[in-house]
C-alpha cells in the first residue's frame, strides 16, 4: 500500500511539473478583468455569420436578456452553442462527473477569445459551482473548465485549437439608430408621414424597429408601428385623431434586449382642408349719377 501511494505521489508531482512547464510556455497575453491593457477582439471565423431568425428566441431574448444560439452549420458536431448575454457579469455553472475515491481537488476556469490562445481566469480554483466573474468588454468568449482529483491528477489545460465547452457572446451595446428625415404628405386616404432612418447593430432581431409618437417629450408615447423591418423607409398613414404636431421616436432592439432610440420633431402637416365659398351679395360697380349731376 505504501509503495502504491508513493507511486501516485510521484506521478502527481511529474504531472504538476508538466502543467507548470506548459503554462510557462504559453503565458496569458491578456486578462479577463480590465487592468488597462489594450485588447483586440476577434471572433472565430466559423462564428462570424451566426444569425437566428426564430421569433420565439427573439422574444425570450427581450424578456430574459439572454438567449442560446445554435452553432452555425458546417462547424461540425463538436461545435458548442453560443450563449448570448446582455451583461458583463457572468455566472458560469459547472458539474463534475466520474469522481474517484479521492474526490475533487480543484476546478479551473480557462478562457479564449479566438480559439487559439488560452488563459486561466484570475482567482483561486474552486471545488463548487459556479464561477462568478466580470469581463471588461463586449465580444465573444470561449470557456472550458478543467478538474483534478484529490491527488492533483486531471486533464491538461486546453491547447491552441481546442474547442471550448461553451461560447459566450457578451453584448451590452445599444443599437445605433438615427432618424434621418421625416416628410409630411398626403394621399387619397389622408395625411402621411414618410420616415427614413439608419439602424446598426451586430445582433439586431429580424424586425427590430418600433415607432411611437407623442405631443410632448414627456409623453405619453403611443406606438403606431411595431415589428418593422430595418429597411430604412416607412410611410405612416396617420389616423384622423393624431394631433397636427407630434414628436416621433424610433426604437431598435437587438437579440438580448438592448434598445437604442432617436427622436425627431414632425414637420408642419399638409393642409388637407378644402375651403368653401358662397356669394353673399351683388352690387353695382361705380357711382349712380342723377340727370341734374350730368348738366
């Protein structure tokens, strides 16, 4: 028994030396927390075109501020899903399986930004879930947890090219939307207002635009068009009860519930009132001259 225990301790020491050498050969280049170091964010090429078109997922995103997106087609069965979160404070839950008699020693959290360079998350290793951490900027993060048993024996750190167990897309940025023009007009049905805008965001929903109007900046704001496609052009056929002068607000929503908005004063409405006229009286033009006045 003593000989077996000695062999296990020697193996653990050798493994620890191997891990230390590997970490020294691949030191972290950046940190998850903001220590003032400049960073370059670059998403993996196979995730650059992740797009979902499921209204149910978009509704969940707007209500819960988080949504899971399936890995893009063509990335292989090992590609993990992408968890989209609209917070830089993350809670990463994990579970440990296949425990031996020595139990759990430690669990380490490793992360990558590009799938090639890996770094261990700052802080002490843990034995219990979850990891709670803050990231310093928006973007794509890949996470993997590595566990070791009570003897210090476990899997090695992730290597360049290893697929993370979970991709997390942190998005706290509001969509950038601008109303560029409002043009009043009229057609056979009454007053119209043509709106032009631009809306940009890397995670816009399929129909991200909502329009409101109000008489004053304090509201109340009344929606008059929802689930509008981001075409940059919309014509509003104004109801008869809409006040002659209003303010228009445009909102853009992304997949995790971030909202950007812009407002613009509507120009003077087109005058659709048709004047009516009637004859009141007819009189002679000029003076009446008597015979005596003609002499």
